[in-house]
C-alpha cells in the first residue's frame, strides 16, 4: 500500500539513497566503537589474579590481540565481509558471536515484538479514548495511570510482578524462557511494555487533542460528518505523526533487549549478553551486538520516514 | 409579519443563548464555574435568498452564534426554527438529515482543509456522507462540476491543499460547501485572511452563486465595507447581544444604535482628504469581560449617551419602522 501510494520508483530510489548513507554510518560506528573499546585500559584476559606474562601473550596472540589496532580492525572487517563471521567470544569459550546472537536474538525478538504490539494497541486506544472524552473520568484515569506507569521503573516492577504472580498467586513461573512458553512470556512483556505503553498513550492523547482542535476538524464537523468518520478518517492519521517518530526508536529499544528483563527473568536474550560483554571486555560480542543495534536503528528510522511520507503528503522522500 | 405575501423565513432564531462554563484560573475543584454568556438571547430571521451580515468586535459571539445554529456547540436555551423543525430539539439523526441543507466556510482557508486529503476527496466527502446512494461516477461528475464552477481546473483534482494559494483554497472550501446543494451557507469571516484583490474575487463568487442557486448567506465579518457590499441586512452584535438589525443601506446611512454609529465612523474612507477630516467616534474604556457583563444595557459602559435607565433595564430590540430594529432606550 505504501509503495503504491508513493509510486514504486520514488520509493525504490529513496531506499537506495538511505542504504547508501547507512553504509558509511555503520563504518564510522564500527571504527569508533572498535577504537574506544580498545583504548579503554584492561582487556578480556586481565583479571584480579594476573595470568603469567607468557600465558597472556600466548592467548592474545591466538586471538590476534597482539596485532596493532588497525590490523585487528582490518581482519575483523574482512571476516565480516567475506564470511559473515563476527569473531569468537573471548568469554564463552568455543562459541562464536554468531552463535550467541542466533541464540539470544530470537528470544529478545519474541518478547520485544509482543511488547511492542501490546504497547501500541493499549497505549493508542487509551490515548485516543482519553482525548476524545477529554476531562471525563476516563481521561483522568488514563492520565493518572500513565503517569504512574511512566515513573515506575521496570527494575522495580519486575520483582513486584514476580512477588505477586509467582510467590503469592503461584500462577506464573518466576523466570526462565522454556522455549518461549506463554507463561514465561507474560511477565517480561508486562515489565517491558508498560512504560512504552504509557508514553504512547500520553503522546497519542496530546497530539489527538491538538488535532481535534484544528481548523480542518472544524471543517469536517461543519460538513456534517459522523463523529466516527471525523476521528478515524480525519484526525487519526495526523495525530499519529508524533507517535510514529517515537515508535521507531521504541521498537529498536524493545527488540534489542533489555538487560533488566533478561537479568531478572532469566530469559537469556541479547540484552544480558550485551551488558556482560561490556563488563568482560568481550570485544567481539560487544562489537557484534553494537553493529546489530546500529543497523536496526538505521532500518527503523527509515521505516519511520516511509510511514511519515505515507501519512503526510507534504513530506517528499 | 407586515407583508403577508413574502415567503416564510428559512431560519428563525428566537432567544438563542449559548453559555460556557469556565473554570477560573487557580480555582479549587469545588468552586462553582463561571458562566460566560457568549450569546445571550439573540433573535433574528433569515429569508430565502437573503444575505445577513453579522458584525461586531472580536469575542462578541459572532462565530459562536453561527456554530450554535449548526449545533456544533450546545445552546443553553432558545429555538432555531429551520423549515419547521427546531434544530435544537430534534434528534441527532434528524439533524444529520438537515446538515446537507446548511454548510459553513471558514476564515483560514488552508488550515480548514485536511492537509492529508486531495481536494477531490475533500469535496467528495460531504456528498458521499449525505448522499450515500450516489454512484462513484456521479460523485466524480458532481465534484468536477462544482470545482469547475469555482474556477478550479479539473487537472488539479488530485492535488493537495498546500499546493494551492489562499484564494484558491477558499474557493475549494466554497466548492466543498456547495457540493451538497445547500439552502444556506454560513460564512465565518471567509475573506479576512485574504488579500484585498482576492477578497473581491471570493465575494463576487459568493454573490454570483447566491444569485444562481438562490442561496441564503450568513456573512460574518468585522470588515464593515465588505459586509456592506454583500449584505441585504446587517446585524450588529455586542457582547452576545443584538444591538441593531437593519437593511444594509439604512444601517450605513442612518445607524440606529450608538454602537453602530461608532463602528461606522471607524470605517476608513478611501479618500485621504475625507479620511483626514472625518470625525471618528472613539469609545472609552475596553470591552467589558463577557464573564461579568454590565447590568442593563451591555453597551452602557462605553456609550457616550448613557443615562440612569441604561444601567437598570435591558433595552429590548424594537422596530423603528422601515425594518430597522434597535435595542436602545434613548432612540
């Protein structure tokens, strides 16, 4: 539908142009993070009890860490480009970065996408209803609940959920992934989506209120259109503009994992690996996940731009 | 009515009141809300084919009055008789049936068009809503006709509002209002955002259309010379009250109410010498707050002729003969 509206050609050009810009962006991201990581003192094999110098030198030689940084970077890039190999993990022996992403990313993606969809549906409906019935009890309720949900951090909410549903009620398992059983998904999804849902609800409400007061909505009323038509045909799309620009980064945030969710619920998503790789100086894992996150950010910003053009004809791709 | 042969009025408004409940700044939740009497007991009639101009300062209730007639804001009291039905008391469904007979056009022409719809869609929408049985082909045909009538070329039909100039946008707005063949169009300051040359275009278009289609117009403006040009009769509003209703010529030649007099003396004359030597009747003080209007005659605080009676008793709108109705104790 989007492509049809934008005339296939223009759309294709736009995507091509964006990819052309994305590649240098990714290269800069790669070089900068590689360099920053390496310049920080310490390394993957420094620990409180230092290894004998000879052993350390051997290990570093094995992973190529004794090479100058530009050589390491070059080998790393060559590995990615020629074999799609993001290197070995220094911390988890015998596992490559690809293995770790292949294991963790589907988990994160599952609860991330569910959280995202839930946040949009609940947040969107709540925000719209609050705006349409402004200053009613429903509106006050929605505003109150969303403020509460926004200020409640998920590292507080997650233990409370476990306390209620696992320890008191005994309905849900307190953690683990278990191949993505729905019992294991519920609490991570609630903990992850609540604050996003609240933000979406508040954004939708305020932009809907603004749109409902605009002149062209007054015109729509003067035409004698039914309220439903006014809201869904005239008000909804413009009201979604600010929401959509929020959704791109929000989606990336949700599907690239949350350390807190993975740590508290033991779900084993990439959020956990990401933070641990930073603590462990697990260079390759960190780099791999950074590139994944960077590419997704670029991709979804592009999706947001395309949606923008679909909603607002004044925007030219 | 004096002349029994004249056709019945299309629209008959009696004692229309629109009050808003306003929360004072910093008020506690339990303090009662203030009442803003935006329109406070307005009576008038609109004949078929007639243009009624409504003039008054900003905030005097012109737009609110128009919207209350269309039921876009709820009225507190009064009746709005339209072809035998009281628009204020009929059901929503009956009201919807009447909506195709009355349309509105607005001040800011570009902002009044949905920026995300093509002008073809904008103009077709009222038609599809009010005549759901029309075939797509008939809708398209009618949209083309009406856009053609207001001077928008058929090849522009798939363009978006921002691709048009202000005057073109207002003509699209007029086409949008005309497409359902209404009996009345309420024009809420339709030209105040336009250049003078474009103003003339739009007003002449409205007058031509009125003649062709036998439309009645309610023309709200604060530019008195524009109102004089287009209106058959003019109604002067002040703080939600009618000060005077009279034939357009009569009003400008011999204003009946001191407020009308002041308004007319402020109209610039397009002749520098005459303009320099003319006497403008300046009003003292500011417009009183509609939250707390003066007792008696609402105009008395700024009226150069105010007497004791003006503070005590609210003057009724009374006929002075030759169709001039004035609400003033002194005249």
